[in-house]
C-alpha cells in the first residue's frame, strides 16, 4: 500500500506527463539593444523617443541617463526595484555625440509565429538553453503547455486567430504564474495586461495538462493557416523532400513512424533517444522533434474514414539527410530490438534520400507478388480448359475466312474494272425463264403486245390505234 505522500507525488508526476514549457522570445525591455533603431541602448547624450501613437509596455531593469525622453500617449514604463532615469548636466563623456534613438514597434509580433517561441521540457532546461525542436504547429503553445514570458521584461503580442480563445495550461508574466481562469482574466483587464496582450482572441488558462503517457494531440491544427502564413520555406536540394505532419514546409531528413501499445511513454522514450543517440558526436548537428500526431486514414487512398494516433519523429541535420538517415536506422533497429519493453509495436522510416526501412521487404514482396500472379494465371487457364472439355463452357465460333472465288475474274466486270451497270431487273422480261411455260394461259396476245426494235423493248397498247391520226370530239 502506497503512502499518501507517495500517491500525491505519483499523481503530480502523471499530471506533468509530456508538459512542455513554451517561452516567448521577443520582449520590450529597455536594456535590450535590439529594441532600438540604432542598435544600442540610449546613453546620457541621446534623445529617447517612443512613438506617440503606439501602445507599449517597457520594462526598465536599472538606472539610465538621458538627455531627453519623449513618451507615448498610451504606454507605460515598468520600473524594477532601484531603476529610473536621470539627466546628465553637460555632456556625458562616455556617450559620444548625442543622437535621437527610437524604440522599435512590436505591433506585428504574432502569437502564432513559430519563430517567436522556444520550447523546453523543464524550466531548468529552459534556463540552461536546452531547447527542443518541434514542427511548426507544435512550436506555438499547445493546449496542454505552460506559457512563459521572461520575468524581468515586458512584451506585446498579437493574439488574433480564427477562434475566440487560445487555451493553455498556464501563463507566467513578470515572474507570476496564472493557472486560474478568473485571476488571469482580471490581469488581462488591467492596463498592463491590455498593453501586453492585444488582438481578436483571448488567451485562457486552466486547461488540464496531458495525462496520457503516450502523449496528446497539440490542438493547433485548426490554426494551421495562421501559423504557416508566418513561415517562409526555403528551396531544397534533396532527392525526395518529406512533409511531416504539422510542419509548413517540406524538409530534407528522415521521418520515423512509431505505432505503440498501452505501455508506451512518450516522455521516457524521448529521454532514451536523447541519452542513447543524440549525445553521440556524429549526431551533434541533428534536430529531432518527437510528438503524437493524428494521421488521417483514407479508404483506397481517397475517402477519409477517421484517424489513427502514432508517434512522429522528425529528424533534420545539416548534411542533406545523410546523418538523419543513419539516426533513423538506429532508432528503428533499437525499436525492433527492445520494442516489447518500450511499448513499441512497429517502427519504420522514410528518408529524403529515397531510402526507407521497408526496402528489403518491398523487394521480396514484389517477387512474391509476381510468382503469385503467374500461379493465378496458370490456374485460370487450366480451369477454363476443363470447363470447355466438359461442355460447361462453349468456345465462340471462329469467323470464316473470305472465299477465294472473289479473286477469280468476274464476267460482270466493266471495261474500267468496275461492275457493269445493267439498270434495274424486270422480273417479267429481263429473265425469260420467269415467263410462264404455258402460253395458252395468256392467249396469243402476248406475242403481239411486245415490240422489239433496235432502240430497245416497247410495250404495245392494245387500245391505241396507229391508223387513227385525228382526235374527234
């Protein structure tokens, strides 16, 4: 029987399964030189200018000398303990010639830009710079992630999206973590919150963490168009570029697909790959992203009929796919050797070089398929022959060959080689054999009713009198 403290600890660990931290990279910190148009923090001889019509929340960590400061109409300076500004009397010898330096605007920085986030498995990893690689959809905070904004800084982010809300597990701002929906809504309604978060969608906290050991779907596929609109894809030179699920661009590398059982643990397996392979010198340039994805299933490759969950391992490197393919082979071999203990049912990979883990299997399958097809054809022929001999099936009659008589000379051929035109056939006169054999049947008139001349055959009208030349009324 586990003790109460052990049970609570176990529940905490289960609740933290696959929980990642996503940190917002840009800031509006005064001491960050990239926030100034001159590329340097203003000094005592400079004029500091904030755009009058821009909303901005600026965090000031220490004291600064200025010559003059022009502040915005709607903005704020968040002063750290002991921070402030003062004016130098005369010229600051350490500053040089005074210039007017402007604070850059951050209106265009979008929540759904994957390049503006970095992910880590723990807060310690984040502080040590041990960041994880992810596909574009999962680079942006997922519904189970903890969102972190740097403690000693402020920011401004556009949260516009196609949905009214953006659910996350928690949000940390200025060193304070919000995991209660009501508390965070109160913060968003404050002046500082309105300057830091703007846009058509509202970030909401309090979403439960992922409690499935095999991982959870990120939930950012609904914002795929918004995410990919911020991504610029580069041209590739590999033989067969790959398209990972959740990624906006094709890549050169390898994709390992893992089908798992109920005892699979994504977080444990991710650490195994890190400690077993990624520490090796030959894989120092590797970027590896591992996550649970929902792959759509299609009947005959066309009709969708649902989706299946699987683990996708995306492997990228700087060697045009050569090292990523080698690592993919190592992962597949390890999964096939220790799959029963790891909860892995099947593992396979595709590489941008054109190689895959099932090449040998596909060649053998092709040979088997050809042999099987030949056997089916022979069996079909034998069955047809047996049915014909038994009379069940009859062969169709063969078409007759043309007669050779058509090659002989035809007496009915005309002078020009065509058929002789005889006009129409008169059944009574053109064929004398058709005349009645008994002349008495018609009497003697038959001999006097026909006149044969040089111009042809004529009928004699017995009513007509040739001696009658005048017509009298």
